[in-house]
């Protein structure tokens, strides 16, 4: 079963992160859903995900991973040297999540915001829910 990456569809940084994952997910392991999409809303309801979480969520093996846990679990499944970033799981979670939340809090200011979610190319459209 594929894992699902939920992301802020209005965030330029998040959009770039999804494109980054797609290029390095050679097995097609990840599916994607914008938090603002109908599929994203249904997934949040199904898994009891708070509407206050507005950045990155990974659903893998019916479990929800938020913040740095989700990001590092994605890295673990990418091709190339990116999978070795999973070693940072050894850093205490409060430290990892503090860094993650600092970036998430400033992502619109640093990278900008879109008026609407991206439209995937025909080649990857089937990977979006």
C-alpha cells in the first residue's frame, strides 16, 4: 500500500517539497493530497487529524506521522543518499520538532503563498488523491 503525503497546497515551499519527493520516489511509493482538497479533508476526518496542523503529514501503514517524524520517514523511502537523512530520527524529538515548526511557521514569509493548489502534470496526476 502506498503512503500518503498531505501538504499545504497553497505553500510554495510545500509544493517544491512535493516535486522533490516525486523526482526521488522512483518506486511510486507516495501518493499526495493537499490539505485543502476534498481528499485531504476526508483523510483528516478519517484519521482524526486536527485542523490546526497546516503543514506536512504522512500517513503510512494506517499511522499518522506529523512534523519531523513524517519528513524523516519520507526521506527514508527516497532514492539516493536522501534516505540516510533518516539518521536524524536519533535527535531528540523536541529538538527536531522545534526546528521543523520554526521552518513551518515562516514558510509563507520566506517562500511565498499561492492563491490555489497546484495542478499536477499529466505524468504524475495519478499520484494525487
